[in-house]
């Protein structure tokens, strides 16, 4: 699963800690999601999309392998 | 009005963060209390001779401390974010699986008459269980980088 969290974060000029605070998770947790080590729940993905004012589909995309 | 709203949201986030930290601290403190009651209870029961009712009271104290720890741990678990929940879940699964495997091996070795109660007594199996939990925790932390 690929994501554009880093790009969206850069647009807002937010650090990982800023975004983590906005969506109510730890900075380390957000780092795991951003680096693709952890796939977030639907709720968290929706919350993230809401703070970036975008859609979940725009934020998260399937890999070429479909994973 | 907008400033007030931002202030309320920030305050709410601060309170939530603080209560999460408090729950985490409470579970760690209750684990330490459990350790502080379990080790002296083990020592007392091993090295001193008490009447049966007194022995049972000594046994009950760490059991109650452990029950409180489990209660606090579950409460802290429900307040964790989902990445931390996954780390804890995997740590518990790895710890439980390895302990179950060790107990199965000890049982089978016991059937053959090959067993060493000094290294693999009930007391030490509890310690191995904690050891396996921490192995699982380290593996999972490394996996998720959390």
C-alpha cells in the first residue's frame, strides 16, 4: 500500500508530530503508517483524509502487486 | 469565536493525551506492584514456615496484584492508538505461543523422565513467560518502528 501522507504533510508544512496530534495517534505510530509498515484502520484513514481535506483514495493507493 | 473553538479542541486533545499517559503509567505501576509482591511472597513461602491460613493470605496478595495489573493493562490497551495496540497484541501472542510451546516441551520431556525442576520449575516458567513477552514486544516494535 502506497500513501501520499508525506506530500500532503509538506503541503501544510506540518511535522509528523503535528499531524499525529491532529488525528490522535503517537508520532511513532504515524511514522509506521507513513513508511508503509502499518496499514491504518478505515476510521484513521478517514480522519487523516479529513484533516488534509482530501479523500482516502487520494491518500492511499494499492501497490502494483495489489497489496 | 473561532479562537475559542481552537482553544477547546486543543484543551480536549491535551486532556485525552494526559489520560492516555496516566493509564499507561497506572498499568506500569501496577506491574511493578505485582513484581514487588510476587518476589517477596515467593521468598517467604520458600524460606519460612507459616500456618496454612497465613500461607494462603501470602499467596492471595500477589494474585490480587496481578489481577489489578491485568485490569489496568486492558484499560491502557483500549486507550492506545492502533499501532501501539498491534505491537502489544503481537507481543502477547508471541509471549503466549512461546510459553505454551515451552510448557508442551517440558510436559513431553517429563513423560520421558527427562526434566530439570531447578531450571524449569513453575516459578521460573512465569519468568520465562515475561521474558517471551518482552522478546515479542521487541520484535513487534522493530517491525512497526513504533
